[in-house]
C-alpha cells in the first residue's frame, strides 16, 4: 500500500505538531490535521487520505465513535490506526474489532513513527492476503 496523504485526528496540539514534522520529514507524506472527531470526518471526506491516525480519547466525539461515522460515510475506507496510551491486550483487541488496522502507543517515538505505521499496514495486508487465500 502506498501512502501519500495522512489525516491525523488528535486533540493535543503538541502531539499534532510532533507527528506532522515526523510524518512529513521522515515519512515523506503529506499530512492534514484535525483537532476533533467531527472536523476529522469532514476533512476525511474532502481530502480522501490514504491513512487515518486517530486518537482514542478526545472531548466530544471519541475515536471509536469517529471511526464508526467514518465507516458509514467513506467508501473506500482507508486504514485507521488508533493512537492511545491504553494498550492492554484487551483494549487492542477491542480497537481492532472496531476495524482499526492497529494501535500505536502514546507517547510514541517520533523517529520510529513512520516505520511503526508501515509495519502495521504490512501486517494487516499480509493477514488480509492470507485470509483471501484461505477462502479460496
């Protein structure tokens, strides 16, 4: 999967700034930002990102609710990776059951963030390919 444009939906301005610098500088991706779920949905529909990074805990509309609205309104739906400090295995399983490609722990390492994203997307793609082969 080729990533050209990333939408980050995150309420913390410091995290947005760090991620934007890293994703543009290290990942060489165009980055658009939203500070809340509702704005993120509107930007996603307009910008059609290749990937969405989505904070779990935000005021107003939280990450899981935002993801549900995105799934209802976007076709095709880009992969979504949740960003959260809550990374117990039961929580990760829950986020993935909602349709997330993966979860990145906050605080994240800015230098390795693009590599973490690529690893999650490659693992997701490999799992989907394996599931398709098993279905044949």
